[in-house]
C-alpha cells in the first residue's frame, strides 16, 4: 500500500469506534510508523519521546511491529489523523509542522508538539485546529 492510500484510509477525525475497528482488523503495519516519520518531519528522538519509548525501540517499529503495544498503535493512528487534519487546516503539511514546533502564546508559550505525548493532548490540539477552522486565533 502506498503512503497516499494509507492516509486515504485514515479519517481527519478518528472517532474511538473507528480506531478500535481499524486496530482489530489487523491493518496496522510498519507503513503506519514510516508514514508518521515522513509526514511529521520529526526525527526518531522526537517521535520516540512522544510515544514514550526509546529511540532504538521506535526505530525498530519501522521494521517490525510484532512487539508494538495496542496503545502505541492507537497513539500512532491518532497522530496520523491529526497530521491529516493539520494539513487540511493549514493547506500545507510543512506549515502545519512548523506550527506544531513553534511556541504558541495561546498555549502558554508551549509548542503544540509538546501536547502530543498523550491521547488527551492529541484531542486538545485537534480541538485547537477545529477552533482555527472557525476563525479563532490559536
């Protein structure tokens, strides 16, 4: 499957029922990890910190997902969904990635990327993107 086809399968807003179904269908593979690396533009150290694993462990996921826990798979799926949403809101993936990595006065001068280490943080940043769609300064 190409990265484009993979991302076509990921919804802009992944509701819990869809995520559970997707993970139970066994469609998750190393391409999801590689897509996250490519789309986010983040290095292994940053992504491993977000996922709460060592860089070496994260790097191994791009070759073999047999030891990847279900909650980490969920985290990756939700990050991919957020990347897709951000790309749509900003009309450009690179601009969204820049926004993620820039201190934001509306987030107590934290970078939005700093919130992505939890599912609640991903939902929070997603809500900020929805607010931007409706004209809020975020």
